[in-house]
């Protein structure tokens, strides 16, 4: 067990890196939670909430694609940072910004052509669907800012400047909450706009985050960003390696997010009551899942830096320490979720039936939280060393071969078989148990112990 305990240097490194990230994600989750509470109370029913929640399923998928693109660039940025190659760091950041801009346009087109179809998949009530349509019409204008902000945030974190994304995120959150209060309900003389007002608030907050990034980088004269956009030139070798790593990594993020969206559809198959309860439970889970953003980025940056220095012994030692740290953190967070979940759920003012369902789902989530953390480290360890193919197989095989088929079988037949939502949710978690063994097998092969910057 000693190998799973890190030294003082490790824990100091980890907490310095992940605390700002987790704090930012906590503020984002709290802001999202407050947004959902506001939307949930609009009109005195859950129609607006269901419509916006359904609309966000598509943005959820787009967001993970943008995160995958930025994470691909971060593999190179982190290792070049470890190798102290500033020109290549700038080149990698430049490539990240260009790619995010291109896929921002693709995101806009996806919302235009598939937005209504996605909303209709999750909610049956015509009024709720209308709220979802209105929300997406406005969100189109914020898409480009979300994608570019993702590239800038990940780049800064990869060069250990995690405080700036935290500050930008907090400012964006304050703007979002204030404008939600003003525009959803019509305060300070503004019209009551409901979900459309919530979308406007989100768009403006993302613009505010972008402006904070630009102003702060200019004032601080951040070395790694100096002259990044003076030229759009990127070496062919970097583009080729980016595509090699990015195809599997972005496909992984796309398929994972699609998998979550498909699972949600089968969990709550044509049942608006279940959909409301499930969505509430996911909003609450997000408050606790800040741990994953910290673990993911922490693993990628810490191991990426060691790999970039060719210090494979240190990288392997840090892997075991991160495994032990994350699993212990998962147990703690899971227990916290089970204890606090019923109390936090009261803020949604759910009916007794909805509350019982959502608390049961939260309990299952809490029980499996340590498993999620354990598997998360396996995935990010593989990714940090550029072993994106095995990372892809680890993330997708269990979901599509085990999770989704089980959710489809039991979800579609839930009413006839008398099965509860929480039972379906529990059954499908067999894929997470399988991931433990598959992840251990892949990591032990040690293909991730490599310095990919030497290949370019």
C-alpha cells in the first residue's frame, strides 16, 4: 500500500495545481445549480427546467468535443513545458486556438440543424419543447466564446497558470447569476424572459470570461502567449501528431458525451417525471464531481511534465500516488453526497415522488464515486503519455457494449417489468466495474511511459 502514498513534494504539487481548478469547477457547478433553481421556479412548474435541460444535452456534447480538442493540445503543451521549449509551447497554443475556432463554427451548425430533434427526444410536453427551442436560438451566439475560452483555460493550466482561469471563471459566474436574476424574472425594469433570459445571461458571461483572459494575458505579458497570434503558421509535424492523438481523443470525448446523452434517454424513456428527477440528481452530482476536473488536469499536467523531462521513474511513482489520492478522495466525496444529497434536493422543491427517485439515484452515484475516481486516473494516465488509443478503448468499450445495451433493455421495458429508475441506473454501472480491470491491464503495459515531444 505504501506505493499509493505520495511524498510531501507530490501532495504540495497536487494541491497547488488542482485546488484552483476544483474551486473554479465548484463555482461553475454552484452557478449552474443556481441557474437551474431559477429556471425551475419560473412559471411555477418544471416545464421551463425540462426544456432548458433537454436543450443543454446538445451543448453538453459540443462542450466535450471542445474539451477533447483542448486536451489534445494540452498533451503537447504540458510536455513541452517540462522540456522548457517555449517556441513549441506557443505553437501548440496557436494550433489549439485555430482548431477550437473551426469547431466552434461546427458547433453552431449542429445546434441549427439538430437542436429541435434533441429537445424532442427528452421532453414530450409542447410548452417545455418551446422553452428549449428559445434557449438554443440565443445560445448560438455564445458558442464561439465557449470553445475559445476552453482552449485558453487548458493552455494556461498546462503551463501551471491555473489561477487565471479561476479568476475569469468567477467573474463569468457572477455576471451569469446576476443577469439570470434580472432577465429570467424581469427585475430592475427588465422584461421577464424566462429561459431566453437565462441563455442571454450565459452568452454575456462567456464574453466576459473571454475579455478577462485577453486583458489579463496582455497586462501580465504572459511569456507563453506572447506573439501566439502574430502568425497562423504551425509546423506540419505538430499538426500531424496533433491529428494522430486528437482523432482518438476527440472521438472519445464525442462518443462519451453521446453515450451519456443516450443513457439519459433510455434511463427516462418517455417519462417526463423520471426525466425531471434524473436531471435534478445530475445537477446535484455536479456539485460533488468537481473532483474529476482536478484529478484529470492534475494527472495530465504532473505526469506530462515528468514525461517531458524523461523522468519515467518519477512519472510512474506519481501515477501510483495519484491513484491512491484519487480513490481516497472518491470515497470521501461519495459519502458526502449520500449524506447531503437529500438536503440539497429540497432546494428544487420536488414532489415527494420526484424526491424519492432523485435521492435513490444520488445514492447509487455516491456508492460508485470511488470507482469513478479510480477509473478516471487510468484514463488520464494513458492520455498523458499519448496512449490515446487505449484511453479510447477504456472509455468507450464498456459504455457501448455494456452500459447502453443494459439501459435500453431495462429502460424501454421499465414500466412493464416494474423496475425503478435507480435500479436501471445501478444495473448499468456494471460497465464501471469492468473498467477497473480493463484500466489496470492497459496501464500495466506501460506504453504511456514515453516522451512524445521527441517524436516531433
